[in-house]
């Protein structure tokens, strides 16, 4: 295990004997006070930005659920810090990317022959503290679940509470994994830096942990994922502080990715020649003729893979290229180099959609197949998949759409005989298919979560190794994924959960309402904590021609105003008119110019599905925008205030107002300041895009 610190101060061979029962980690943002009196526990947390002092009403500090093995029913036992003696305490310095201070407490449980090291780490210049454990046993033991932080706080709050770990349920897939906890008055956020964690509040007690279900071998320590505790400057804006922390830990900085996807042009019939025609046409119309910057990638969607698996005997013998493309995409790479772009590929890790035919071949050859798909935790299959992904990355593929991890919009597969299964014989899972309707029953949730944890861990490893091969690769995890902000430690964007590829509706107003209705449901009603600038939302689309330039422009800018840094163009490229190309170029150029404002984009207003006025807003220094949409058949007033709730800096003045839409600023004054209220009588189905530029920042 690589350690990120060195011990710099002497070991205290019995802290109490030295009179050192209280230990403090502190910087200008926060402090955490820990005592070894009676047992290890936290006695005080201070958010210095408010300021606010938090005194835990109860603190078990951590919790371990262990067993003699998942095949030995009834051997589970639970230990917490109260069950351990404090053997020694160490202070140390962090010496890696974030200099700071650390505390290490070594605990022992003689009855079960366990040693637990508890680490607390606080960077000097960050408003958050991390904690993690190492667990060592003198005999083999199974760690079923680990809670890295367990404490009760009076204002503890769980924003996201939905849990739907479904196998068969259309647009109802919300595992409830990897979401943070908040404190409502003291303005702190908490979580585990692991997408498949389960962080909960029950009767004010916070538990930050995850199921694991693996054996800890004798005298080989297991290191947990880290918990994080951060502080905000205002209880009303904990989201802002939390997303600033997420920005800090992203695997790659937020960046604008504009690309073309072949699906709506060709579906699975895509081949080298047809793809090349689209590349040449799009490059000519957008880049050469209209001055758009070269696209980041041109993506071959489902249809390039050889599902007969002719190379299965090779170490990376899955996801071979079929006869429709040249060997190693040589001709396609050559063309994309000429247009100063890169190649992107669709790939389904679980072998869903067009990859389904290869599942039975893999099954017959001894690879770990489920009912419809491949196991995301199967050692043989995932090892071969990893080798293939890394080789494709080395060959120069710069974007990967990972589509179909644990399932898709309507159905999911689960490994029922993996981690945890032998300990739950009462579930009688051997009789069930991996996607049986019966698995919708919550009584199977723990078993299904073991699989989600195992599959998540294995895919995380692939994504990290892919980043090592190319630190500039761009990846999206889509169908069958779930929305945890901690996925962004491994990937760039995540699927807008429970939302179809094609926006439902017979016109642009209905299409916007469908997609934005999902945004409202996920982020406002369910309170999912995830930065919407990192959402994969299957927009924008232009698959027909004939609508007016104004109509297309309203749809395009409203769609782009959602502020996602991932703009994938779904086009029927040979159908687009001169006017269509003009508008598309306008929209892309706007997104490129206004991209800095996407960093803190917010949704505001009412529920689109209830025909209420809503919109999006994003701001950076001297630059901002507000979109408004009235989805109703009747006129309605849209109103919002230029203040912190939209992300507006209080020191900014004299914004100049413009709009890319016809009559977009009708009835509005020319200059705006912090605190001003915008109120507009919106016509039925009207869209407004308001751009604020050139504002002077007053220091």
C-alpha cells in the first residue's frame, strides 16, 4: 500500500499516560476535536465560516460488520470504536498534493484479534477533512460492511432518500448510492469518496459507509475508501460548497466536449464510407464555412463491433472491429487527423444493445455471463475487457461512450451468486433469473447492492488505468449507470438517469418539457446532488428539416442553456438546410464563448411537467445568462432575481443585456445589477435567452 504521508512526531505509546486525551485538527475553515477518553470518538466539530460549533449527541466513530465468511450463516458481528482499546497516537504531515496535518489512532480488539488504524487528514488550504481506516485481522475474516464515520448530529439531514434497485421497471432505476449528507444549520456536507457508498441518516445518526463482502486475509490490512467532511459559508448554499469540493477531486478538469454521434444518421448500419461522408460534411459546414472550432471527436456508435468474437483467444479478444471498417480504424484515424479531430467509440461494458449476440458466445467459452449481459464483476471477462479498452486508448481513441453497465432504461441484470449470496439462503436466489421481476422486491436490495459495489469497483479500476494511458481521454458512463458525484473521480459525464434517448413529444416545446421535466424530477424533487454541468442528456438533436430558423434556434439555445459541458450532436446530417447549419453553428459558438459560466449552472423556477415557467442560469466573472421557458398554452409571468441563488456575484454591476433570439430583450432595460428582479410576461410556449456581458467587477 502506498502511503501519502510520513510520521514526523513521536509515537505516544499510551496517549492517556501522557495526559494527551484530546486531539485537534484545525485550519482556517474548520476544526475537529477527537478524544481517547474511554474510547476513540469525536467530541466537537467547528465550522469557522459561519461560525458554528457542533457537538455530537452520540459518536461510535466507525462501525464494522464482520463474519466468519459469507458461506457461514449467522456468524455476523458488529464492532465500533467502543469495542477497541487505544494503543497509540501519531501525528504526521501530509506531503503530497495537499500539504496539511494528520492524526493516526491505532486501536486493538483482543477478543477478535483485530487492529484498526484510524486516519484523519486536514489540508491547510481546503475547507474539508478526510478520514479512513485500515483493518487488519490475525485470522481470515469477511468484512461485510464498513462505516468509516458514525456519529449523531442534531441537524443531520439526508437530502436524497429515494431507493429503487429495480430489475424490471421502465424509467425507475435509482439505487440511492453515493449521495452526500448535509447538516441544515451548521452547514456541513459528508460522504464517502466512493460512488457505490450508502450514506444515511436515521434518527439523527449519520452512517457513512458501504457494503463490501470480501475476505480480509490474515495479517493483510484492508484500506477503506475515505470519508469527507466539508463546510460551507451559509446553510442555504451547501450545494455550492459541495460542488466546489467535487471540482477539486475530478479526475480531469471540467472541459467543453463538442462532438458528432453517428446513431441518428445510420444506426447500426454505420460503415467506414458513410461515416466518412458525415465527417467531411459536418467539418465543411461547421468548421470551414462557419468558423466553428474543430469538433473534439466524431463518434461511431453501436455498429462497429464484430459480435462473432473472432479474436476471443487473444488477451484482448473482445470488442473486435468488424469488416465494415479498416484494421485498427486506420482509414478513419487518417481522415480525422485531416480535420483536426479524434475518434470516439460506443462500447457497452455489460454487452447490452447491439453487443447482445456476443453474450452467448462468451458464456459458452466460460466467461461470466448473466441472463442478458456480462457480469461487471466477472474476473475473466472484465480482465479481457480492460485489456481491450486500454489497447483502443493506446491506438488513439479519445472518447468512449460506455453504454449499458448494469442494464439500461428498462431492465437490469444482477449477479445473484456473488458477494453476500451464501449468507442469505432464505432468498433462494438460485431459482431466479438475473433480471427476474421478483428482484424488484426490496428484500433483495442488500444482495443486489453487493453486486453494484463489486461492479463499480472493477469498472473504476479500468477508468483509472485508462486515464494513465491518456490523461486527456473523455469518457461518459450512460445507460445502467447511476448518479453519484463521486463517479467524477473516474469519468467526465454521467447519464441523466431514467430518461430516454429520444425526447418524447410531437414538437420542440414538448421535447424540451420532457427532458427538462426529468431534470426537475431528478435535481429538484428527488434532490440528487450532482453537478448538472456533467450530465449526458442526449441533446441536441436535428433529425428533420423544415422548421423555421427561429424555432430551431429557441430549442437549441434552451437545450444548451442546461449548461452541460458535453454537447453531442445527434444529426441527420444530409437533411440539414443552410439555415439549419447556420443556427447550429451559432449555438456551438455561444456554448464555446459562455462555457466558463457552465461551472455553476443552476436550474430555477417551477415544474416543467406542470407547465410552470422554469429555466437555467450560469455566471462567471463579467459574464452570465438566464434562460426562461413557458411550456404552457397560456401566457405566464417568468420572474427571477439576480442574486446568489442564481450564482451572481454581489460585487458585479452594469451588465449589458443582449439575446440571440428575435425580440429576446423586448420590454427589458439595457443594464442590470446585482439584486435586480427580471419579470417577463411570456407568451404561450415562449423561450427567452438573456445574455449579460461586460459587467464591471467592483473590488
